[in-house]
């Protein structure tokens, strides 16, 4: 079994910052990609940012220039530094990992981020 635990969500005013963390544990051989998704009320879940084992990153257009994804391979953790937050960033943020050797994906339980004045 693989278990993901997210933390760092909360309430922030527009223009503020938050740092999300996700720790993976359990029967993990090796993690391939680590990703952050989000889902706003009434909307589809969308990919926000992803990072490969080697550190290659990719971002949704809405996140470019404001969010930074990083990972600690030794600790099986992934982070999302979010700055210049906007009300439209309000959503539940989910951690997702893809593990070797069978490329199975796992999800965390989600952490709420609310951006409001």
C-alpha cells in the first residue's frame, strides 16, 4: 500500500503565498513523476504542476511564474510553493505520484486552499 499525506493548505488573502507539502510512504520501489492537481467546485480536476525524477518540471499556464514545484527524492516528498495567489486558485489541491515499475498512480486526500479577501 502507498499512502500520501498533503499539508500546508489554508486561507490566504489575494497576493499571498502558501507552501503545500506531500509525503509518500508505504511499499514504494521508486517514484517516477510527482504532480499537483486541483479541483475547484463545479470544475474538472486539472493538472497544476509536475516534476520528474530528474527534476524536469511542467506547469499549467495558470501556474507559470507564480508556482514552483520541487521534490525531495530521499524523503519521497513533493512541494508546491504558491505565490501571488488569486481567488481563482481556490480549490482542493491533490498530490499524485506515479511509481515504478508498473507506473501505478496514487492520490492523496487533498488539502483545501482558499484565496479570498
